[in-house]
C-alpha cells in the first residue's frame, strides 16, 4: 500500500479486555493489549500515507468459545460480567462494519466499551461524545469515594 501509494484501511480485532485488565483473563488480556498497541502504533505511522487504522474492541460474544470458557471461568469474573450485553457474532459484525464506515480508531459495541474507550484512549483521539458519556461515570466514582 505504501510503495504503490494506495490509500486504504487496516482493521484489527482486539477485545474489551484489551482496554483494561480483568480478573480471570490473565492469559487472554495481554494478547488483546498487544493488538491494541500494534494498532495504535501503526495508526500513527500510517497516517502520513493515507492509510487508516482502526481497532474493534467487542465485549462478550455468544459463541462456542464463550460457552467453553464458562466452564473454567472464576466465579468473581462471572459476577463482574453479569450485566454484560452479550452479542451474537452477527451483531458484532454489524457493529464492526458500522464503526468502519464512521471511521473512529477505536470501535466498540456497547456502553461499557465506550466508557472504557473514553477513559483509556491511549494515543488515539477521543470523541466529544465519549467524553460526555464518561463525565457522569467519573462524578459517580468520585462521589462513591467520598
């Protein structure tokens, strides 16, 4: 793409646990952080060549892998994930395609992902909407600490 001066797009798929560590995911989360790190680095390097880089951070995906994971997942992790808005692979694919069309670096598939994106954007730009979503969460956390 660079040598032929072709503009394009590269899309990585990470996970919501690529934005934060979570108990029970010590083997999985570091790989997802690595994908995020690679995507952020390439985003910075490829901007000057007209190549857009994006990364998708889906939350729980209802798949055979998820069902298998439930057999060994720690109870505390299951408790944390209780309110998670799990999606089918088809729903995740629609979120990904919608994100690719709209162009943000970090693509998420729900409120938890958006909050994490806004609070841990790294070197990627954060949208005003994400900041607006994050403000009430920060206020609530601050109030809980008092």
